[in-house]
């Protein structure tokens, strides 16, 4: 069973996006970019442009990635984007999300957090992004490509 890190009071440990454990978790996520040519993610990473923060659990059985674009985004979204979340641990996803959002707010201040959910790629259930909704996020729209947009506004 995974426990909170006694030194940081968090489930998460920050790592680089080239960390092999993070790359392995990322590669199992539905949003992982699949290139026709094999890209060495342990060399080039997976978090994209902008300021990023990649978090994994001590056992490397959960992954969370934040990205803060320093330029205007093409989709018009503002804030810090959760670009990947994968939970293979026994910890409730909503608990991991709540902990990860605190990491984002500590780094970038109390800004809007948002993510996209592809309802066709997640386990079929009533509410795509249910774990985010349980963590206090809310649906705020649908992208041009049909992805559900969820957000969390600071208090």
C-alpha cells in the first residue's frame, strides 16, 4: 500500500520528464503521443514546451503532469494544464489529484487549473473525469475536438 511521504506530507515526488519510471507510466496513458519514429522519451521527455512539473509516487505507480504555457495557447485556455494523470496505485485518484493541485499552486500561485478528458478513451462511466469531479473540479466546456474540459478555480 502506498503511503504519504513523511518528509513532504505528500503522495508525490517531483521528477524530470525523462525519468524512466515516469516515462513508463506516461507511455501507458491514452494521451501518450505515439510517433511513427521511435522517440526516446528518457532522453527528450514528454512534457512539451513551457514550465512543467512531473510528479510520481514513491512506488512509481501513479503519475501526474502539469504544464504552464508561457505564451498564449491556441485553444484559448488559461492557467496550468494537467496534461497527464495515471493512477495504478491503490490510493483514491481524487486524493492524488487534490495533493497534486497543491503542488501546482505552491509553484505557480493560486491560478486556474484545467485538464481535458477524452470520454471515448477512459473507462465508460456516467461522468468522464469523475475522479477530478470528486476532487472538486467542475466541467466548464467541450473543446473543438470534443474533449471535456474540467477546471478548478482557486478559492
